[in-house]
């Protein structure tokens, strides 16, 4: 299989590693920055191109991965789809109307378009899903979730002002909200927004909102209190607690475990987590990203448009929820 990666920044490099770990050795890369192209050629020995359109015209490419900054995702996605090239798209945070438009367009054709949903591939969310499905804690009642990671730690090799996370529309925290809601909504359904607090805490010295606290009402009256921020240091954090009629589930990044307790047993059953090692300079481990790309490639090979666990329509729903939360937010100065 021949795969094109558009965008050779941090995520583009990670996707190169994903492909190579899966045995894909015919990889083409494109970036508007020549220094990035040179870097990946030197480090990963892939084929960098100045004009990827030639590859599309000659039908050289079997699939593509869009790893640019979010504001460019849909431009490339429409071009690839109209050239009949299956594509994987990194987590999006802009252009919800275009995502909806492309979702409608691909209903008329059989082509794989896979929006990223990486958190669903982490062991923590997988275990939570199984415990809920097995009815071990009964019907969910209330959920609290906090996740945070210091924004400058995303790319320690460059200033945050030099890439898209410092842009108000594609800001790091704003991007993480749909990233997290994608896996939460897959567990609990599409929620109704109750309230939100969105704030620039001024701790990063950039003009983005770095703190989102949102309250949602999920189907079956599950109430959720979710905090997402990009100011936590020295460590990234992820703490999830779900109370059900028959027990509780806890997912702790600090303790690197998922545990549950049933009300009649009154003891914790603990599962230690191991998602593999992180590449130097990266916060998250590689394995979930590899599994995600493997599912995409399998969908492409079998032309299974429903095999990948996320869709453009679901992405549109999540971004519409983000827009609603921003409309009703209580701004605190």
C-alpha cells in the first residue's frame, strides 16, 4: 500500500512512525515547509514531494493522512475525496459546516473517510466501556472528568506562538474539547449542554481560552461535569469518576489504572494500564495511534466504509456541541 501524509509536523511524524510500525514502506510526504520535508527524509527515509497533486493524478496513492493544522483539514479532504482517495483526518476543531457538507457528499459514493478518535484506542476508555456495557455499576448517574496538559509541553522544541495552538480559533484547549467529547459521547450518547465557563487564565501569555468547564446532560439523565485545560504542570493529568446506581468507576492517569467498586462488594477491582512508551518529546504513548491507523488501513483495504469507529457526521455533532457551549458560556475575566 502506498500512503501519502500531508503535513509533516509533530502529528505527521507520528503517523509516519505508525505506518512504518505496521510495515508500510512506501510512504510519501508533503509539507509546505521544506525544512520539515528534509527532516523526515533524513530521519525516516520516506519520499518527500514538492507537488502531491502529481501523485493523485497518476493514481499512485492508495490512501492519505491529513496531519496539517486544523484550518486546512477540509481543503485537503475535499480534494482527496474528489480524486477518490480514502483519507484519515486528524482531530478537527473548525469548519463544522464543511465537515457536514463532506459527510453528505460521501453518502453518494463508497469511500473511507476516517476522522481521528484516538482516545477510543487507549486502554482506559476501552475498560470503562466494557464495565459500563457489562452493567457492573448499573445505570450511570453522575460523571466528573478533568484532563489537563501544559500547552508548551506539546512541542517543547518550539514556542507555542509559532504554531496553530496559539490561534484563538484553533487554540490548544479549544482543540482538546472535541478530542475528549468524541470518546465520551461514544460511551453515553449525544448530550444537551447545560452551562459552561470558558476563560483565558493569562498563564500562557497568549490570546486563547485555556480553560473550559462544561456541564452536560446525557441521555438517561446522566449529568457530567467536565474540565479541560492546558495549564497543568509539571504533569499532565486525567481523572475520571463515574457514579452509577450499583457502584463507581475511576480512571486515573496518576495511578495509571482503571478501577471499579460494586456497592455490595465494597472493594476496588483494579486494572493497571499499559499503553506502551511515548516517543521522546511526546506526551502520549505511540500504541493507541498505531492501532487507530491500523483500523483505517484495514477499512481502506476492504473498502469497509463503516469499519472505522468514527464518522464525519459524529465529528459534526461534537463540533456543533462545542459551538453551543461557547454561545452559552459565562465569560469570567
